[in-house]
């Protein structure tokens, strides 16, 4: 009797262990578990159930009618997945057959397991999330505060590249978030998809915490301190509420200080419009190992533009000299946030020896927009920018188009609404084909919801000039937002310059000012342009054993032009971040530094030829730094960072 009791207890314990292991497997690798369940456990259990009932009913006298046997066995197999057993209908003497009853118990437990796991999948997301949060000790973690379309797009992209990544969503109202257009598309009242964001992301391996991160809720309650302390942690504040994003990201920094956490590496990604916020965050962070990245949809779309359509690809080049053979000219239609961010990005990446950057900007409210833009970016007066106030499709608009068509490389359409942008792009396509033989002009069209306009991409022959950009699926990606290889390259660039200085003058990456980090990151993005100008690919560096061999292969003229191009690019980077020239005549004699960070003035923001005077004034070899950036490409190639 005691032995039977012990056996039953052990059997029950075994069942519980199996349940727990299944939950654990489900938490660790959802896709492989579902594959096992759907293609292994369910069909095998159903087949075994059918067989076990066939045996039982055969002995119960149903063997005289094969059809009856099959039907009864099928129905009983179906019943067992609803936690019902038809054992009483099986011949009684089979109840005492130990082998039969053991097989019967195992098969019904398997059916219960299938039912349990289906219910868990449908209604147990919170439990599975809690279990995964408790058991996981990831090396890298991605935490999203607020469930929104941008966050879902980024999470899906992260999981597409590595489905074992630990991704956590924190949002109290997670089940009620629908896929909808952002504010710029409120004229389109329908939803993009009937599926809720929660249902969309719950199909992935992401973890959900149904709580709010607010002024009243601390890290302790959310149980995420260990993720900050023991993993490379990335936190995303991507909601459309800028105030929430700013306050909650600042609260994260406050929580780290309150709990005296020592982040292994923490990066905050904050959706906000104000560029000045980066200085506020730098002040709050202090010595903590925390990086903050500020961006908005317009900045991300501009990054997509220069990634997919870099200005250097639109020009004819003489690679033996690293010079451009023509000017870069573009037309921008619409000068809201998207238009201005795109212009800045193109200016920053569109500077070449032998080429002048030209842009014509059209907007129906240009007077006030141009005034504000010139006020914030006074350094951009150094470029050939023309501002025109005109309505789209007006006579003045078409006259401007005719005047500028001959030398245009890009036309950028950013009028604020998908439908209007597409309509304008199609009309421009017809206009260009009628007015000019220049079939190299690209019409870069800002479209948030590319799914509705997929026919544009499919009808290549009719609309080959039109290129869509700016959709959430394309800008909320790991390559655009996180891009750690770009930051690794930027850190390597800084380390190279640091090594040229005396030890006491070296500055670690973490202690750099935001603008210095930005110039290094921009230099990392510009390497592609340098390689194109020089006619090189990353594979070409394998033929050179030393840096000197690489420099010798470039030749003096090509090397010098690449250095001049680097200086042009550096100037543009500061200009698009609100800096201006600090003329030597305006610098008091007692001042020994070349920049005024408070007023965003820099003495080196001059032409290459004028740098010599600045070098004499401050006693630093500034042109050598630009040449060093060309030399440093060799180091980056050795580190596989090109």
C-alpha cells in the first residue's frame, strides 16, 4: 500500500516537473517549443490516443463494426484534449491491465499538457513574462517604456536578427494599444491594421510587464535593477509624448543614483525634438557609464536617406584624385521638420573637393521658416541655399522647377502627408520626363505608410525615379537607431586621436562633450564617402601590410584631397549643429582656446587655406588632424570596422 502511495506521489511529482520544464522551455525558446508542440506533441498524442481507444473498444466488443470502432475512438481522442476521459466505456478487464493503464495515463497527461499549453499561450502571457523576467540573466537587454508602433517595429527588427534577445515592454495598458497613424497622418482616419500592437508583438519572444513606469513607481517595484546592473542595457522611450519620454529617462538616471547602481553599460534612446536636451542629460549623468541618444522621426528618416542615398553616389568622381567632377544640387519641397532635417543631413554628408553644395527649398510659408532656420543655423550661410515661397503646383513652383532641373541630383518631397507627397512625386515624375532627358534625378518621397503605396515600388518602369523613405518599418530599425558598429568605429577614431596626445591630455570617451562625440560619430558615417572618393573597398586593404604602404598607394594628391574633404565634412557637422565661425579678429588676445562652447563658436570653421593662420594663432597642427583621419582608415580596416 505504501509502495503504491509513493509511486503515485512520484508520478505526480514527475508530471509537475514536466509541466515546469515545458514552461521553462516556452520561456527560453518560444518558437522551437511551439514547433515541437504543433508538429510533434499534438499529432503524436492524437495518434496515440486513437490507438489506445481502439484497443480498449476492440476489447469492449466494437470489433464487429470497423466504422463504429473508428468513430468512437476518434470522438474519445477529441474528448481527451478537453480534459475528459472515456475510460468507463473501455472494457472493464482492461482497467486492471497495468501496461494499458500506464499508457492510458501517459497519453491523457500528454493531452492535458497540450490543453494546458494552449491555455497558457492564450491567457498566460503575464505569468510567462514574470517567469522569464525572474529566470533570465541576459548579457544584453532591451527595455521599452510604452508600447507604440515605433517600439514594436524596432523590437521586431531586433528579434528578426536574433530571436533570443531579451526584450521587455513596460506598459500598464498594453492590451489596448492599437496600430494607428501618427499625428502627421490624422487626415487618414482608418487604422493600418485591425490587429492590436499587443497581439502583434505577443507572437514574438518579447516579455511584458503590465505596470506603469511613473513618478510613483520605482525600479524596485519593476524588478529591473538586475538588468541595469548586470547586462548591457538599452532603454527606449519612443512614445509620441515628448514630456513623458524626457521625464522618465531622467527618472531612470535618478533611480540609478538612488539605488547606487553601477551600470555595466546603459544606453537611453529618447524620442524628443529638442537638441539642447543632450547637454541637460550630460549634466545629469556625470561619471555614470550612461549614453543618451536624442532623436525624432525626422532625424531617423534623414539618417535613412543618407544611408540609402548618400550624396557621393549621385556624383561623377575622379577617384585617382579623390575629387568630385560636378556640383551636388538638390530641390526640397516642404520645409517642416522633415525637410530641414533632410537638408542638414545632406549638407553634412555632401561636401567634396571640387564640388559646391547647392539646395533650393520651396515652402508656402517660407518667410517665417527660413528666418527661424537661419537663426538656429547661422553657419549654413556658407552654402548655396536658396529659399522660395511658393505653393505646390503654382506657376512660380513650375518655373522654379524648369530653372533648376538641368543640374539636379535629388528632389525631396516632404509636405507632411503621405497622400499629398505621393501625388506630388508622381506629378514631378511626369514633369521631369516631359521637360528633360535627365533620367538620373531621384525623387525622394517621405511616406509613413508605405504599404498603401507599394504599387509605386512595384511599377519600376513607370515610377523609376520615385524612392520612398520614412516608414516606421524602415527607420525604427537596429541599423538606424542603435547601430553599434558605427559607435564602435567612432570610439576607435577618438582613441586614435587620443593616442597622438600626451597622456595627461588624453580624454576618455565618456568624458567627451556631446558635440565631440557627435563629430566622431559623424566621421564614422563619413568613411563610406571617403572610400567612394578614393575608389577603394574594405577588401582592398588586404593588399597593404602597413599604414605607410596604404598612404603611399593613395599618392600625395589623393591623400591631400581626402584630408581637405574631411575638413569640409567636419565644418558641415558643426554648422548643422548650430555652430558658427569664430573669426580670429573677434578673439581677444588673452584667449588661448580655439572655441567658445557656450556660444557655439569655433576658429577652425574656415576654409582649408585659412587654417594655416588659425594654426599660427593657437600653435596646433589642425590640418595634420585631418590628414590623420585619412591615415586612421588603415587602423579601422585592420579592426574590421569599415
